[in-house]
């Protein structure tokens, strides 16, 4: 078990490192929206990737980790991470590093980066991509980050879960806009 934890920790560190300095825009996108994705409340937070919690203590001065209630096939429990609106940047979770993108498993079973539609209400990069095109270097680095993770079955199960969620939100949005 210890060896397994050490292994998982190492691959997440590699994934994190690919996005250590990379940001969605070449400048600070937080100035556009007053850092809406970093509001830091008990209910705002993000899902950790499976096993990513092994990089953290159960709680720290700036974050809390609790059960998310999401269980993937194989009894894989997904954790929920909240912060207080600021963080030790080198320890921010993968979800923060890749936002506003998400890894979507397409019909060819390949990872396709899409906008994370869960953030459409807060992130101008998602709602107005023509005005704020995502930096291509950032896209490349998100791909690189997942190149370290794609051989991990729990991660693939999680990506399928996220992809299903994405499909559901997209269907709801289509319905909403077609009725508007
Ligand atoms: S909500 Fe979008 S634009 Fe605002 S800080 Fe987060 S990623 Fe950048
Ligand atoms: S951990 Fe850092 S990057 Fe992530 S939401 Fe909190 S303040 Fe923002």
C-alpha cells in the first residue's frame, strides 16, 4: 500500500509539474473576473483526481479535504477539496491547474480537451472564447500532464465520469438555449 501511494504521488507530481507555470492566458486571467474560480467557500471547491489526496495531509491551514460522495466503479472514492481563496500555489490541485479545460474521453477513447462546462457561469474564458482564446502552450501542457496519467485505470474511470457529467451539462445547455 505504501509503495502504491508513493507511486501515485510521483505520477501526480509529474502531472502537476507540467502545469507549474502554465496559465490559460499569457497574462493573469484573474484580473478579468476578479478570480471567480478562487472564491474559497465551504461549498465551492473541486474534485480531486483519484488518489491525488495522497499529496496532502487530511487538512491544512488553507484547505480542507472531505468525501465528495462520488464513488466510481471498483469502490474508488473521490475526494472534495476546498480552499480559503488563496493557496500555496505549488500545491494547488490538478483541477485548478487545468481549469477552464477538462479532459473528455471521446468516441475514439482518446482524450479531447474541452471547456469545463461546470464553470460556464463564472469563467469568461468559457463563455467568451473568441474574446479570450486559450493559450496554445497551455493546451499542450494540459495534454502533457495527462500523458503521465492515462495508464492509470482509476484516472480513466474518473475521466469517464467527468465526460458523462460534461455530456449532461451540454445537453441541458442545448435544451435551455433552444427554448430561449
Ligand atoms: S474564472 Fe476563468 S478567467 Fe477567472 S480566474 Fe478562473 S480561469 Fe481565469
Ligand atoms: S487552491 Fe488555489 S488555485 Fe485552486 S481554487 Fe484555491 S486559490 Fe484557486
